[in-house]
C-alpha cells in the first residue's frame, strides 16, 4: 500500500509569510525612494576654505552688483540706474530709469527691469530701451502699482510679472513687434510686499512666479494658470528657482529655520526634500543639483525627462 504524505501546512504558511514580508519590504522601499531624488552625493569643504565661485540665480537687488547670463551689472547707489560692465570692469552701457528698480530679469536677447512705479522697461543687449511697458494701460488695475517679480524668456518673446497691490496680479505678456501685448493675467487672493523669484523654463513654454498664494505656474501654449502644491509653497518663505532641461525647474526654499530643495516639471513637483539649514546657493550642471552654504556642499542627482 502506497504511503500517503500529509501536506505540511505550517511549512507552506511560513513560506507564504516570508514571501509576503519580502514583497512588502520591496514595495516600502519603492514608495520611499520614488518620492526622493534618485541619489545623493554629499561632500564637505574644509573649514576655512572656499567653495568654487558660482552665480547666484536670484541675486539681491540691494547688492551693489549682480551677475546673470555671464553678464555683470552695477547698480547706482540710489538704485535708479544700472551699468553693464565687462569682465575687466570696463563700462559697456548705462541706463537711467528715473525711479527705483524693484526686480530684474536677464534673457539671451533682452533684459526686463521692474520699477517702483509699476512699469517694466525692456532693454536690448546694448542698453537701448525697446519698450516702456505700462501695465495699467493693459487693463490691469492696482491701487498701489509696483513690480514685485519679473521674468523674461530666453528669446525675449514673453515677460511675466507680479504686479501691484490691492489687488495683486500675475500677468504674462507676449512680444508683438516692438511692443508687448497682454497674453493672460490672474488676480491673487493674497499679497506680497517684497521681491519674489520668477523664472521661465529654458524652452520658454512655461513660467514660475513665487506669490503669497503659492508658486504660480503658467503654461504658454495652453494659456493655463495653476498653483503648484500651495500647501508646500504658500505663506512666508524665500525661494530660488533655476530652470534646467526644457521644462524643468530646480528650487531652494527657506522657511523659518528650515530649508527644502527639489524639482518641478510642467507644474508638478517631482522631488521635495529637506537640506542643510545653511544652504543658500543653488546651481545646476547636467543632472546634478548643487547646494552651497557655510562650509558644506550638497549634491543631488535629479532625473531629466
């Protein structure tokens, strides 16, 4: 008579439990790393040494000079005029605005200068004025005109501005010959009273502007406004924005004693993670995001799409 073998249900159950633990661990690791940068490489500069020279992508206008697009600009002490210099310090051109400069953006062809009176002056590469853009003539009203943020696309075809108070508006303009026409605008629910970061994507098809409501996004082709995760970016914070890749932006945000960095693509957050509380400078090369501050240098690899 053939001997019957009884199945070992306890052993099979242990195998199933072991397999379930492995699957759970794999899923947990995926969920953790899917929402973080692909990899992180951290190095430290020895105390007393200096990090390599970098260009601050969001220079403070109260500084006497700032650099952008490999160009050097010197503000007049009263901040009502600017001079471009070459690397040797030779003056290339000077321009008088007649009122305080409150925001500036440098493109490949033109530069845009936001002023205290709410106007935008667009200059060519030789400092000649292309247009004195009066936003109030475009149908956007504000009790207190002022430019709180400005960005110009690399080819100069588009300009975005955070304009006025009571109410405050996020406006986008498109170039039409030697003038700029209003493309779209959005009134904000809350208001800022200080200069805010603003940048176009490298391909010029989208723009980000920091507002009191959050990070405002505009898609040029779709003419669509959106707020990028207002729970992350609204309220009192300082932000640096740096475009990389056709539709990607890297950012460094300071809120109270905390610092966060990450990336945004087509209006969606792709990475958001805490960084050293001394992080101040943001730069990008290839797919490596570099943060500098104090004596530390942090590097993060961000995926490009």
